[in-house]
């Protein structure tokens, strides 16, 4: 190595040596022996990442927002089976309740025009959710709705709504522009036709929204099989609403 590059290499080595490693490095290193690891009693998995450093959904950085899950609006959905949509949405809400993340429900024109409110089967799953009635098609133009999102204090928003290309797309795009990370579980939303649904998804994705499926949410919030606090409960959610089997079934 030339004398010109030696100081540079030394400086780089010192920088790497003193750079703080991510929280993951705090977890003890276990090694597999013949493909199996022996863990100490009571092991609770890898050290959780700090909420503001975690690129994935976690119980500390996420909130759930569901918009316009009302009977007459659901009736207009034609691109996904209603029973499947409700099943997936129930799994999603139960997951949010289990991990105690903030939940915001919103329906439209109930106080204004007497529209049917949110489907009671869904609403009853999260009695402590913040509930917003609106007149605006775009929930982000409703000051009470935006205030509720801000009060939740979470940067990652799991957003579902009916219909995909209207009452979901508008606030999802607005939230991305406002600096939030928005995730749409695509199998919990729908619209009049597959074309209208796909147009809505494309529009949101172009704005930075990340499409997921609902099962991604419990997987990311749980993250580690060794974390036992709610492991039996989240396993039951997977079994009942994803695999459609007896929730008492084990893996």
C-alpha cells in the first residue's frame, strides 16, 4: 500500500471500529450444531430494534387505521369475496388488539345523512379504538381524523379502506406526503371492479405506499418465535384466519 493510502486506511479502520452497531448485535451469538441450537432457559429471542430504527412494523412504531367498512360501501365491492375480506379484516384487527397498537376507525356520513355505520362485527373487536365520523370522502381533509393520526404518535400506518381507489387511496397518499410510512394489506380492501382496485393500488404505490397482505402484520409484530408473551394467541390468529383450521391447532 502506498504512503498516500495508509492514513486513509487507518482512518477508515478507526471509524469502523468506533461505529455503534445496531441493537441486533446485543443478542448473544448462538451457533447451530448439526442444524440445531440449544438455547438457555427463558430465552426471549433477539433484542428488539428501537422503534425509530426498525424498518419493519413493530408494536412500538405501528398503528392501524380502517376507513369506511360500512355495509352499503362493502356492497359495492366486487373484486374480492366479501366473506374472505371480512375474515382477513378480523384477523388484522385481532392482531392489532393483541399487540396493543393504536387503532383508528372511521366511517362516513353517519351523523350527516344517517348512513349505516361501521360493520358492528368489526367495530366490536376493538372497543377502545378511536372512532371518527366524517363528511369528507378524503379522510385526510377531516381535521379530527388527522388529529387522531397525529395523537397516535406512530410513523408506520397500516391502512385499509373501502373502496381501494377512493376512500382508501386519498388519505393513504396524503399520509405518505405528510411523512408517514403507509402499508396497505391488499387482501382486506376492495372496489367495484378489479380494474378500479388495481388503479387504486397503483396510484398509492406510486406515492410510496407499500402493499402487503394481512398475514404480514402479525408476522412482523411478533418477529421472533422465542418471544412468548403472546405467542399462543398470535398462533391462534394464524390458524383461524389464515389457515382456516381450529385455532387450537399447533404448528
